[in-house]
């Protein structure tokens, strides 16, 4: 099994990892195993100079519009609380000697009073938000002060990988400075899917939480292949939190970082809207039943009717409504789409143009 999961073909290495990778490892710089060749602690130790802890003080936490909550907020009155962050540190990655730090945008939502960064040296500095990329769940902050945080002759860029994995199965590690900012923590997993968020992100089963999100996701060589994010799933293309996490790819980071360093935001594009109401918890695995068609929507223009069952969307099977939502949110406003509905004993192919999701609370 190890051989089939390891894209590097290092069967013996993968076999040993199956024994070692069954728990989260908390490390300190003085750990006797730190730096030993082949030790898992060496992977985290190699990133220690760039991984920082971030403490965000808020006067008000994030509030999600009802329309963005799971099942439109119908599950329970506590749905809003799903997105509340516990108090404590989160993680960031130092990407520039001047004190610029990349982290998850989710870490910086809400009304912020102040941001404090605990550097690897233990020094604590105030910081400010420079720019945000909502689409990729990235944000850039900078520690206060005009002088370089690290001298030019001493600075080394983080060990970026050339590319992120192109297929599922690679062993990866999420590194953070969560509840104990003075120590690094490491959790293991694999890349369980690629090509997420229009190929700008990848999916992993490495354990992500409110403490290590915003930190680097690294490979067996200790190279940074992405930045952990999307832990709160405030972005609808990810659906519900089901025990998996996501990370923005290194290629995407390279593409957007210059703009963020220039202080320019990336706005989240409008969400696409088909225009049907369904039952998200409908039993079975047999399509998305249409309970209601929203007037003047894309679905109404395409000819969808109440009691239709959508069974295919853009050539992909639709086992349930949650899958349909994912497929819709993988598109853009204005995209032409084709879908198949079952109406009684007939299967009918319809097409339309996705509209813009009507934001409402």
C-alpha cells in the first residue's frame, strides 16, 4: 500500500512513515531529535525560521449572512457559532525580510483591534493588514517598523517547492504555532485531491485547526507546497466541513504575492446562482430534487420545474444537492451550463447561463 501511495517511489520510506504518521507531533527547538537526518522533527525544524504565531484581538467576530450558512441556516439557531474562532494564536509564514507575513484571510476576518506577531526568536511585534486575496483565502500582514526585520545578508526565502503535487497521494505535513506559540507543531496526512478552487488549491487530510491554519503545508523534503486555509469554510465552493482541509497551491502563491506585497487586494468574485430550492438532507443518492424554482432565475429561464430531479450537471453525475452546489460554485457568473433533469419517466437536457447569487441575510 505504501508503494502505491508514494509518488516518489520511495517504498521503504513510505512504509516507515505509516508507522510514524499516526499522531500529531509537538516539537520544541531543543528537542533532541530536531535536525536528525530523516527525523520528522527535522522537517518542522527546517521551517522554524519562517513560521510565526499571530494573535488577533477583535472587537467583533465574523458574521456570516444567513444565505451563506449551511443549509441556509435552517439546521439550528447555533449555525452562526460554527464560524466563531476560539481565542488563541494562529499561524503565518514570513515571506520577506522586511517583515511581510502570509497567512489565511480567514484568520483576519471580523473587526480587528490589533494584531501581534510572535517571531521565531520569541520577540513580539505589532502588525497591520497589508492586502487580502479572498478568492484564495490569503492575507498579507506586516510587522511595524521601517527597518528590515532580517538583515539582507542573513535573509533566505522560505524553501518553496517548484510545484505543488499534480496528483493525490503525496505525504504532507501541516506546520503551525497554535496553542503553544513558542513551539512548532506538526500534523501529517496526504494530498487527497488536487484541482480544487479552479486548480488554485488542493485538498488534504492533514489535521487543520484554528491554530495551524495559515501555516505552510510541506512535503517530505521540507519544501513549502502551499498554505493551509479554508478551515472555516466561509467560502461556499467548499461546502460543509467534513474532516478535510485545503491549501492554496505554491503556484497560486507565486502568482498573487507580488500584488499583495504592493498592497492590492483581490476581491472575491460574485457567486454563481442557478435558482432552485432543494432538500439538502434528502435521503438516497439519486439526484437533487427540485422543491421550488426561483422566479426569473437561470433555472426558470432554462425550463426547470418543481418536482424535477437534477441528475447531471455539465457532464457530471449529481448524486445529491450538496454535490450540485459544489459543481455550481465551481463555475462563474455568466458561464453557460448544461444539465439533465428527470421529469417523471423522462430525462430532459436543459441549458442556461448562471446568474449572480442574490445576497441576503
